[in-house]
């Protein structure tokens, strides 16, 4: 998809997202969007498309680093709970608690017992969130192996994107099938009526962003909230620039 075509399609959706933000503030509802997928799938891009024109005090992106030693000894969901949305807020998780069923499982950072325990607990955890009124949406961004390789190579060649290429990413290249198997097990265990998964094709990232945002907007409740009127009276005096130009300079440095 060409950039101009993409931007033309995205703009009206971003206006709708702004309306969603007003609706959330008006009603006190809470919106939580979980974005998962393979490395290079396009999570950062869709986070930007969702949040670029929203108030950063209201819309928060959460992308947690590896857990500290203390966090590793906590209940697994504990480090995520402080980042859940409060009334009127939007939270976008760029990777989430599902790390345990994906990278932690495939790369050996979690035992089989820990993964099994997680898959048993997560539907209960998400049921608590939904029952408390949080609007929870879970998206998996799909990316074929040839596209992943193409994007890894692009990161390697571009100094501005090389920070995205970690040692874990390089190892992930060799474990594409293992990640596929882990994803299928995760989907089977955690796709529920109260917190279903939605898979979106992100081989074309622009089309993927548009598809995901359109789906999110279509699944939110009716959100018509009047746009608040803003009074913008005239200043009642000339702008400062004109007033400064009317002043006689104290010293003309050109005369030195």
C-alpha cells in the first residue's frame, strides 16, 4: 500500500480514536489493548498509529524490560497490574504477560511447569479484568518467515533501526517453528469468550494497521459524545510582535 493511500485511510480512523478518547473520559471506562506477535511483526508501528494523536496523559504505552531479580520472585502478573488503565484511560501493551507463553517458553527462560501454570491462570486473570469493567482486546500480529527475514535484514542495514535487533532476535530466527508451536498452544489455552484473540495479517504492515484499528473501532460500544465548545475570544490588543516593533530600540547594534 502506498504511503499517501495509507494516510488517507488512516486519518478518519484517527478522528474516531479521538472520539473514543473523549468517550472514555466522559464515561470513566477503561480500555486495554494487548498487542502480541513475532519480532518485526509491527507492534511498534500500530502503537504509533493508535496513539499519535491522543493525549499522552490519557493514552499510555507499556513495553516492559526484562524483569528484575525482585520481579522474577513475584506472582507473575504482579509487575503488569500497576500499568492497567484507570478511569478514562487507554493502555497499549507492546508485549504483555503473554511473554511467558512465547519468548520465555521458546528461549528457556521459563520451565514447562511455569508455562503450564501460566496458561491455566491467565484466563482467570483476564476474567477478573473484564468483570471489573475493563474493555480488553487482544491482537496477534501475523508475519511470515520470509517477511521476518526481510525486516531483520533491514534492521541490520539501518543504523537508526539496529537497536531493535537484539541477541534474542537473532536466536529467534532459528526457532520460527518453535514460536509457531508455542503460539498455537497459547491460543488454544487462552482464547475465551470473555477475552478472545483476534489474528491480523501484518505481512503488509500498513494494511495490517488499518485492519486492526478498524476492528477495534467497530467492536467498541456506541461512543457519541458532543465535542466541547472552546471559547476563543480576540486578544483585545495587538499581538506582542506588533507591539515590540512599535518600540524604539534602545541600542542599534548595526551602528557599532
